[in-house]
C-alpha cells in the first residue's frame, strides 16, 4: 500500500522506504487530506471560539461549526480524488456558498442549498442588517442572522485560505496568518482580548497543521526527516523559549500597549471609515481621533448654542449599554413629529436648522432637540415618539441634506424649580432605576443629593458635583484605568477615579438622577460646533451662519424629565459643551466662561497642533505626557506599517522565488529515500540560470542548455590572474562557447552538479517510464539540494554585486513569469486579430478567384 | 588484399540461407539462432572497436565514420556524396572491412544492367532447370560506386533491394542477408552523362554524408601513412556479422518517449510548413530519422532517445530529401541551413518543465507515486 497507510497511528514508527505502488489506484491519497483538513477545521474553529464576547452568547457557534466542517470536508474529499489545487480551492468556495445558502437562505433557494435570485435579495438584507449592527451596536453584539452570516462566510474563507497556504502553496508556517486574521478581531474589540480557550485551541490546531505538513511533506531544508528527531525538538524548544521571553520583555519595554492606535475596547469597522457616531464605546474613539472625520455642517437661526442629537440610551441594566431601537413603537415619516407630552412652558422657541451630513454615516439622524419636522431627506425614515430619535429604515445618514424645524421651551431656573408635579406619561424604562447598581454609585448619589428637595435642585446638585474640582476631563485615563467603555461597573470605576470623558459624566448623572427618582436618559450626538464663517441662505430665513462639527465634537449628555417641561438637557461634563442658562449655578458664575475658554481652545484645532492634546490642556493630568506620546505614536505606527508593506511588496518576488525553490526541491518519500522530482529540479536549475543571466531557449534541448550553462562565464572559475571584480566585461548571456572568456576555466565540481541534474532530468523525461523500469524515478532530495546549492554558489561567486542583488530581489525567472501572466490577454487578442486577418485574407482570395473563374467561364 | 571484382558475390553466405526468405527478422542469418541484444558494455566495446578501426584508416573523419556506423546499426543505407578523392569509397570499404561479413562492390556505369545488380535466372542444361545466379546485391554490405552513373533502370533495380531487403526475379523473391546495407557514393561535380538520383530513390537512403576535405594535420598524416601500402591492407575485421546483428537488435530496443516522438513530428511538420522548402520531410524520412536517433542514442551508451539524438542526425537524414524553394535556392540557402533554422525554431518539449507555473500535482499527493 501507499506510504500514507503505513503512517497510520499505531503503525511502525520507523521511517520506511516507500515502495513504488502503481497499483494503489487513483484514490490512493490516503488519510493525509482528511487529517490535514481536520487540523485546519480544528484551528479555525478554535480561533472562532475567541469571538465569544464579540458576539453575545454561543448561539452563533453551531452555524460557524457546520460551515467550517463542511468546507473542510469538501476540500478533503476533492483532494482524495486528486483534484488540482485550484479545483480544490474552487470546490471549497462552492461548498461554502452551498452551506451558507443552506443555513441562512433555505427558503429562498432552489432545493434548499442552490443560491437563486431570491437568495441574493435575502443576502442583501442580511448584509444591511449586519452593517447596521456594526455601526450601531457595541460589542458584544447580538448574534443576529446578518452578523452570523458574515462571520460564517469570513471563517469559511479563512478555512480556504489556511488550507491553500498550508497545502498547495507549501507554506504551512504561513497558514498561521489566516488564523491570526480571526484572532485579531477579538484582540482588538474585546477588553479581555482573545481569551485563553480560543487561543489554546487555535494554537493546538496550528501545531497539528505544522505537524501534518512535517509528517507528510517534510521540508527539504531541515536536516532531520521527522519531528521526532531530538535535535529538532531541542531547536524548537529553544526557539519557542526565546520567542516567549522576547514577547514578555518587549511589551514591558515598548510603551503604548494599552493606548495608541488600537486601545483596548476599540473596535474594527469593516464597513468603511467609521465616521458614524456609535454610541458609547466609539464615542471615546471619535474623541480621540486626531483628524476630524465625519464632518457635519449646519446652519441655524437658533440663538443659543445648538446640540445635535442623534440617539438616546435609556437602559442602564446589563453589561453594556446600547441604544434601544424601539422598532415596535417607531412611526414612519418625518413630516410631523410630536413628543407626546404636554409642554407647559409659557414660551417656546422655534428653530430652523439646515443640516448637511457629508460622510457622517449612521443609521440615526443628527437633529437638534426637539424636532417637529424634518424635510428634504432621501430614503425612508422613522421616528420614535418616546425619544424622538430618527432612524433610517432602508438608508443611513450619509450625504443627507435636510431642514429641521424644532422647538424648545424657554426654560428658566424658576420654571424648573417650580416643576414639582409627579411624573406622568413617561414610559417606565426611563424611570426604573437599574438593578444591581454598584454601591459607590448609590452612596454617591445619596450623599450628593441629600440636601436637595426638588428634582431640579437634585439635578443641579449632581451636575455641580460632577463639574466640581474633584473631577477631571480625560480621554486617556479611562483607557489606562481599564474602564473605557460603558456599563455600571465602568461607572463605579469612574466615580472612584474621578476622571473620564463625556459618556462617563453623562451616564453618572443619568444613573444618579434615576436613583433620585428623576426620569433620565443619555443623549448622544454633537456638542455645539464652530462657525465656519460661511452663510447658508434658507428659504424664509435669509442667510444663516454655518457651523461645523466633526468626530472630535462627539458628545453625550444627560436628559432629565421634568413634568410639564419635557426632557431637559444638562451638561455635567467639565470643559465640554455649553451649560444652558437654566442649569447654570447662580453661585458659580465661572461655568460659562470656562466653556467659552474651551470653545476657544477648540477653534485652533484646525491648525497644525494635535487637537486632542490641546483639548485637555486646561486641566493638566498626571498622565498627560503619556497621552501625547500615544497620540504621536499613531502616525509613527501608520508610517511603520506603510514601510513594512512596501518592504513586503519589494520582497515579494524574492519571497515567491524562495517559495518556488523550496517547493521544487522538496522530495517525497521517507528518510534517505526521499526523492525530488527531476523536472522540478530541472526547472529550478533553469530558473537559477535565468536569474543570473543565462536564459534557456525554448528550442534548446536539456543537454544543449546544460552545456551552454557549463560553458558560460557565469559558471566557470576565474583564472587566478584575473582580478576579482564585477565582470562588466563579460555579460553572462553573450558568452556561450566553452572557450569564450579566456580568463575562465571549468569548475569540475559545478560541472558535475549540472551534469547530474541534467542526466536525472533526461532520464526522467525521455527514459523508460518507471513502471517498465522497475526502479523509482527521481533524484535523491539531498543530492538535488546539494547540487542546486553548488550551482547557486558558483553563479553567485561570478556575479557582481548588482547581479547578486538583482538575482535575490528581482529574480528574472519570476519577473518573466509575471510578465507572461500579465501579457496573456494581449497575446490572446493578438492571436485573435491575426486569425481574423488571416481568415479575411483567405476569404478575399477565394472570392477573387471565384469571381475570376466566373468571368472566365 | 582481396581484389575487387566488378561484381563480387561473396562466398560467405552459407547454404543459400540468404536467398530463402524464410529467415525472420531477428534470426541471425548466419547461424539461425535468435539474436540476443547486447548488454550496454558489450555494445559500447563493439562500437568502439569498429570506430577506432575505421579511424586508423581514415584520418580526421570520426564524425563521418560514426554516422556511417549509425546508419548501419539503424538498418539504413548510406549515400556518400562529395567530390572525388576525399575518401568516399575508402570509408565505405573500411566500414565493410571492419565487419566480418560479405561485401560486394558495384561500380556503376551507364551500361550496367539491372540483372547485374539483382541476379539472373540461367537455364542449366544439365539439370534442365532455371537456376538463379545471385547478383551483386547479395551481400551484407553493398558498395555502389558512382551510383549516378548508372541508368535509371539499373538504379531502380536497387530500389526494391534497399527497401524490402529482398530481390524478386522471375516471380521469385529472394531474401537478402542481414545485416544489409547499401553504401552508395555519388559525385556531384562531374555531372555530364549522369542520371542524378530521383527523389524517390534518394528518399531510400537513410542519410547522406558529405566527407569534406580533411584538415591540415590529418592531411599531412594521411600523406605519410598512405604512401607505402594501401591502408585497407592493415584492417582486420573486429566484429562479426552476428555481433552487428546483435547490435542492431540492441538499437531496436532503445526506448523512444512520447516527448521525443512529438519532437520528431514537430521537426517534420516544420519542414513541410517552411516557406523556404518546396518539399518537406516525408513520413518515411521521420521514421528513418527516429531510427537513426535510436542508433545514435545506443552509440552514446543510452537506452533511451534524447531530442539531442534527433538533432544530431537530422541534418544528415533530412537534408537530401527536402527540396529548396527556387527563391530560397537563388538566395544561396542550403538544405542544411534550412534544417538548422528549423531546429533552432522548434521548442523542445517545454510543457513538463513549466509545471511549476501550471497546476502541478500538489506535493502531498505525489508521495504515492
């Protein structure tokens, strides 16, 4: 039987020569494809385990498991039937399409698994859903069908990628990249990173892949034939230990592992630039972006600074907060909106605002509170009576221009103070205090509001407390302190550390207000922006001043409900936004001026200085220096990544060349009997010669080429008399005959190497086939490696520095191959054109002779 | 030295076995035993003996000698074409002498009759029967000197013998001995009163060799060594006819791979498609080309044919069969040149060497080979 079957577990562990077995049949691939596919499936499934925490719960795991297993099995099956590598990959893709259709679109397809037009429609819906989820929700996201579909598809592709890297491309070590691509997602999104379970299973699967590759198709370059060789194991252990130590030391030395480009708690947005205002978590990221993305311009006739509000968060239970879509209570159309509760304020201000969202992308529409009508929108939009958030049903806020009419009651301290009536007509979820509130939150709320009677007084007390000198505004300290994000536990940390940014202040006030019996919610949107200097003319209003906001102005603030006055925004965040007059403390008159100062501070942010470093400037922090370092690190990191990419690109011909060489020289069989394929070794010899300027001609027989190579000065020893130096006098490809270049003499060792390789190739190519001959065809792997190495050394010795560099980095053999691939369409076109021309000329000749014959006859 | 009769019937043919026509191809006509192919070392030793024997006589013509031996082992016939006095006949005779077999020589003249070549039936008065008197062609090696001097009728009498290895006289077929080889010489200069070989007949010669003038050293040496005695006197047979038969059997067993067959056909097709040729290589010529290539491979010590073997004999085998286009001939092109340019154009099977490019079998599946 075949080699594979001898290598079954439990079989004799000694490597044995593989007898030639022409009768082993065409299904003789043995267990190898199955073991390998199993390893790939195991590692990818292991990597997907770490996605728990990015996706909520475990319900998503079953579809992922079936997808991965089905794709792996399909590829293993194809490989058993010895399909070409390209076919195997194609089969993997087809099986992926089938299993995805079967899992997600069973009803919208032919026969349950064949995709149809309906499937594509459903796919579009699912993808939209997934993109919405990614834009709107923070991790862990609910595993809805869209997200799970995307996850399954991505993991299926990873399976194909890992498989392709490990088998046909022969780079099993590189297959870890595919697994890494999966692990990167939780590593960047989850605060607790990958998690030990996922990592352990992934690593185990990866090791199995490596073991399988080493077992069934060992690398030609390692001396030891199997991993059981003790030398190999010692080397492996040493390498592993060094890596471990370096990794441990490196993270201590290099700053910015918990900040910088991808601080913990960030998330990846595969749907383009994340300019959308994502509630909660990404708020911190938006604020931290050094460049202002998602620029929105608006023009308004409002006299007070205008907050643009896009969504509210009202549920404070659970681990993470997210906006409630309230899809059930939403109403379509934005022509007329009404908050539903009575406003008893004596005077209401009507405002007209024209908003241009630019590339700000979010399902929610930024509008000033409280909108009464929005006109000029494209797409279908709906609004929620309870929160007045406006959400697109089939569209998003990108490139929208619309006119908002809003009204705010003219509030005064007296009015608010007078509003003492019990709250009515507000949904329960705005009133109910969260369960499991941490003690510190509760005690703080009690102590802060202890002396206050009215709701307004309590609210003011809380705001005063948060704006007090104890609290500092900082974008960085939550990240350093590990409470960047949201949730009740984060709130507790915030109250302990007394340092954070708007979301922390806003949620602290909202939660404490609820504990004190005031209905509250958190509004997310933009703080008032800067004037651009331009004006926009609006019908009926004349020219209105234009303002702009971008990601750096992202903001969150609490809204508290007062009976008869509606939802009233407060501003507990120091140094951000503008405290409304009704919420200003009569005792502390400095509030407004502080804010003015901060707005001034924001204005030069368009200049060259890094805005994030100027924003917290009025309140110097102990960690400010590190924060700056982190911000300056980001461009450096991008530059480094760019340089790395360029280096990789530049090295790619070299990488390709090295890969091709390793693959060609890799023998099959066991131990000392490992045989390399002579045609592949021959190709390697030809390519090697090509790299150093001796290009094989198509009309050359192997023997002729071999003789020419041996005779070329590129291969021959220099006579001692000729001084060593770049041989510009002897361009390698012009000199052919053995007698050219009088300063050269033959190099017996290299000649022998070339001759041996040539003989092996000729015998393989033109000799009797193996079956008749009885002996196994092939060249012992060691011999092949050694001889090719000898030829390479000889060629390198004779090439100049430039020649060597060129052969290493821009090998002609690879470039020629790429060129021929790139030129393929042109060749086809040329052939077609020639064929057409020929056909036309033949036709014309025939017609002409026919006509002549007609005339004569 | 054996005197060369104008028509020699060699007495070495025993028992008329050569005439019976009953001998199978691989039965040695000399002893009736089955011919056993030689092992590689024996083959090499025999071929080296022959070549070195020839080279002692003819100086500086190793290539021509090797080609002549190639043709013998490939069971073909040889046409030696060159100006007088460069050793055409000497080469033919030397080759014949190195082998212990029957040799006959025909000096072609315009009055030579076909029956002189093939043989004739004569009425025997005493037995009152027609008896067949074998002609000059009944020998292992037949040297036909100045073949273009004979009439077309006589020339064509040789045709059947060369192609079929048999003679038909009065309705009877007589098998010729094995090995059988015709070495004809032809003088391209003195063309008056000659009958140039027609294409059909030229096609029956496996190869045509031009001897060419020897180089200076060889010529000096020749002047020295050949003054006193005829060099032929020194030659003794170094192999037997049976040896040659065994060598031929060895050559027949040389393996020809698909790739080489394809290459050979590609060469043939390219000559037919060439704009410079009026007549390209015939299928028979390709067959002969491959047979000559097999003999070359065997002489090189291989049991399989390389494209190099085809290339090595292509000029000698093909050049005398193709006919140049008038335009090409007027520009000074030669058939040899055309063959060379054709060979320089045809790719030698490249599809296997490019496997790294195209989809090759993945490494994990190759271990079951």
